[in-house]
C-alpha cells in the first residue's frame, strides 16, 4: 500500500478530510462574500483574509485553539462559541466531529493541526500552478518539510532513474538539527487557491517534494474527490447580508470560556 492511499484512507475514514474540506470552503466562502473589486479590494486581499479564516475554521471544526473544550466537557458543549459569527450555510454544512479527534500542532510558528501521527501545514499557491510550487523559495519550515525523502522509495524518481544524478544537479543532502526531530510525526501540506473571477477553488493534501520540476511526491485532489460529507458549500458570488439566528445558540449547554476579539487580535501571529 502506498503512503498516499494509507494517509487518505485514514483521514477519510476518521472524518478529518471532511473537516478540512469544510474549513477551507467556509473560509473562502466568507472571504468572497465580502470581496468586490469595484469597492477597491485587490486579489492579494483574498489570500491574506482567507489564511486567517482557514486557521479559525480549522480550530472551530476540530475544537482547537480558542475553541478547545476543557477536559471532561461533553462533545456537544460550547456549540454557541463554535457557531458564533458563522453564516447559516457554514453552520448547516459543518460536520460533527469529536473534540479530541485533532489537536493544534504548529511547527516553528507555522499553524498546523495533527491527527494521530499526521500533521498538516497550510500553503497557498497561484491558481492552476499546483505542480510548480517553488518550495525552495518558501520558508525554512516548508523547505524542511519538502526535503523529506520519497515515502515510497521502490518507485524510481528522476535522480535514480539512470542510477546517477541528473546533469547539472548535485545530489540533495538535507541535515536536520536534533531539535527538529518530530518524534514520529509525518508533516504534510494542505495547498489551497482560488480564482477570484471564476470563483473556482483548488485544494490538495499531500507530501511536497523539494526537487525542482516535481513539487510533490504525491497529492490528493479534494475538489475532484470530495470527502463523504462536508466541503460542498458554494462560494459566495458577492456580498450577502447575514442576520444572526438566535436558534443557533444552545441555551442550556455548558460553554467554554473564549477570548474576546481584542484579546485574540493582540496574540495573533501570521504563519
């Protein structure tokens, strides 16, 4: 069994991929509801806003970060905090997942989440260019992740096909510091993009490859192969009014404490 099949099967059967798909769909839908080039918004605004919203939606659907439940609390507690501020379409589409399924797992200040031994980080890319992501020009953290060896070494790559390195390329040699040892954790990348005019998205989960001209050891297309539930939310095609629905609040359930927007903003960092 290849690594791709094993990882995709594990994340699919656990419901993690449905949570990931919902988080990204919700973030982009919310971003595009407010995006309007006629009002002066620039394409770069989409990436900046969407990044923050994807992190927020990941934390919401997996009960991480500000939405983490205190130990011993029932799974249904605190739904008012998770739903607060979401568009009704986002609330309806959110898959119900256990609060201990996924944990926060940042890597060198880059936001990350972890299920079992699988961690994933976020990476935006130019729409249509997923095969050309220049990992060598990304952050040191992303370069480190992309430098990991082929997970299925039985399959020949460009370097091993002729039994020697390609002409003009030195063999890749990566040295990791001792404190970079993740103790058995495999780190993958969730790559996302949108075409602001077509309102079409791309979303891939996979293992990046630092070798120029390849970009990935493998990648799974979450738009072409959506999870069983979640991820089907339409992209907003323009500003849409949103009136909070009081019925969204679970009135008698115990709730978790949550930071105020001012407290959250003072602690936010970009990754």
